[in-house]
């Protein structure tokens, strides 16, 4: 019987991409969220983010779109 390979834990445990967070908040699709990020209308903890691929901690970070705080609608599940 072969031994299982040790699973490598991700360095960014619990972090998700900003566009996914915005999409899960019900604002728009992930692709449209990328456009909003590039346009500079999304901020994380008071800092405007305009680079794609930025990761956020949904439990700790405050994400704002046009000055309004986003609340996630979907529960994040990892399968």
C-alpha cells in the first residue's frame, strides 16, 4: 500500500480573490468585478485597490464599493 503524499497547506489560508468577494456579495459577476477594480471604485481597509489578483481576508478586511461596505451573501465553502 502506498503512503499518501503530505498535503501542502496554502500560504494564503482563508484568503480569497477580491473579485470573488465582490461577486459573492451580489454586486456583479467576477469579470465585471475585475472592471470595477481596475476603475478604482473598490477599496480594502480604506486603500483603493486597482490591481487584479488582490487577495482579501473575508473575516477581517473591510471591502467598500462606491463608499458602501459590502456584506457577503454567500457562505464561502471550500471543497
